[in-house]
């Protein structure tokens, strides 16, 4: 399929799927329950982080080149 998000991002399909998998893993990690204690984030902070993670996945799904490049740089470490 030509014109997919990988084309918009300027990467091949396999690389795009790797970035998509990383973004989805970040989103699912954020959704894990927090143990409420003094050292944990506030529920509002956790909700905000979840919103950022959802936005991250959406950007990758749209083929945002900057977001995909950022994820690939982080994944290479």
C-alpha cells in the first residue's frame, strides 16, 4: 500500500512497525496501575501521562517523521 504512514515518515514499513510497537508499549506501560503512596505520581499526573502516550501513538499512526525519528533514536540505546 503506497502512501501509508511509513511513507509519510520517510521510513520503510518494518521500521514504522518497530516505532509503532515502541509507542504502543509506552502507552500500555503508562496504563499500569500505580500504587498510591507518597512517592507515586498524583492521579492527575498519571492521567496526563496517559494522554501524552495516546498522542504519541496517534502521531506514529499518522506517520509523523519527527516522532518516529525520536522513538528510533531512543530504541537504539
